[in-house]
């Protein structure tokens, strides 16, 4: 990738537009329901504490589906999870 400098002189690496807009799967909830438990999960939702980081997650209940979410922060700097996709577990 070609490096570019901005007006302040900082070196920037350009990101392809499709990479920038692609949701990254960071957390997962396993369930036997085909539908995702929520489109956005915030701290006031009990599901917030059931999300596991993908690297640490284990399907201990032998659930059929894995619902993936991306961790983000909102305008108030609060953590929330945005639904990405569901796959077979």
C-alpha cells in the first residue's frame, strides 16, 4: 500500500473502502434460535454480559447457531455490540 502524508505531515495508510465498511466479528452468542437475539446490544440488556470474545468463546451448550457481533462505542463513549451475522455453530 502506498503511504501518503496529510497536511500536518503525519504518514497515513490508505484503507480500501470495502475494508473500512466491513463489519468485523469480535464477539459471539450461541443459541438454538435462528434469529439473532438483538440488532444492537447495550449495557442495559442482559445479553450484554452473555457475549463472549470469539477467541475465548466455547459452545458448551451445543447450540445450533452462532450470532456474531462487533464491539463499538457510541457517541457517549459507552460500549455496545452491533449484529453482524448468524452462522451454523
